[in-house]
């Protein structure tokens, strides 16, 4: 059948009950199972799991858990909404029996989501499923950013900028009143953070970008990994390997529906 890992970060009662039920259901259907952390003696540490030849990771929790699972494991991820907003989750807890049956029959819906990578000074960030944020490191100094592509060049003083994928358009960018775009649309959204001259959000087909600022910056990947960029250092935004998410359905603006719209 395949090797499946049940993955979660918070050990609440509901999560542990769902994890135990999932592991039991998977074994009954002939899957080889493991988990992180261990449940009922089944499981391994995260580093060992990365080295294993897994076929699927089922992430239990909110968006933070799903984002981490996508970043850590180079395999398809199915999110089950437990706590948090769960915008990225394709399955609710009450749908687990249907989820397991469709997994056994190979009928889960797969969607490939664009990811982006930042490259600078010979380094590359982890791929971002939601967004890359460039943010000033010095709270008393407002940087001047230069943003370039093969088609345009923009110069603006601001605290930072969010470079968002379609998936991430319902994340940090939305909290800054950025637009929501359809998942899988191949669009980039650039949302400024506190621009001096009121720069609007920009929506464009994917294209490689070059960014630099005259002050040191933080580069934040999906709100979970923070790197440092020095003054004047060029950051190139490129397309990364897509992430594959599995769930029960593939509805347009599913993430927007999760927010109650």
C-alpha cells in the first residue's frame, strides 16, 4: 500500500485521539505506519523520519503544522484541521472515515501548489509555500527597497514587503489588506509593509524578482524560519519545487471559504 506518517506538533487530547484513530485505521487498510511524536509506542524522531522513504504525511493541526510538514518532508501532505484556522487543511476530523476510504482507493484529490525560494550570497532559503517576508532589522530606520524584474523597477521606502504565493494570499498578505488570488493560479502578490508613499499591493504572473535594501533585513520564510540579509545584498526570488497537498476536494477559493466567506 505505502508508508504513511501521522505528524503533529501539539499533544492535546483531541490530537492524540485522532492520531491513534488514524494509525489504527491505516493499519487496518494495510498501510505501513509511523508517527511523530510517538503514539502508543509507534513512531520515531523527526530527523529519522526525514530519512525514511515515506509516501504520505498526514499533518494534524493548524496551518503552522501543515507548513512545517510541507517544508520538512519532500512528499505529499494531507492536512487535517485540528485547532487554529486550518486554512490549508483539506479534511475535517469528522471526515476521517471518508478520508481513509478514499486514500485506500487512491481517490484523494491532489493539488500542486507553487512555492518560492530566496537566493542570496550563495545561499538559498527553504522553499516557502505561503510567503517570503523581507522586514527591516533596525526598528528606528526605514529602508529604501529596490524591486526589479525583467519588466519593471520600483523604488520605495517601507518597513518591509511580503512576496506571497496564491496559497499565501490568505496569510500574512491578507492581514495587510492584500488581495486574495485563486489557488494554483501561478500568481505572485507583492504587499508592502508600512510604505511611506502608500504603495499598493501588486499582482502579477510569476516572474523572477531581485530585491535589495539600504538597511539590514530579516528574511522570514512562512513565518517559521528567519534569516539575515545584509545592507545592499541582492535577494533573488525564484520558483521552487511545488508542494503537493491531498484532501477530499479541490474547490476554488477553498481557503477563503475556510475564513468564513
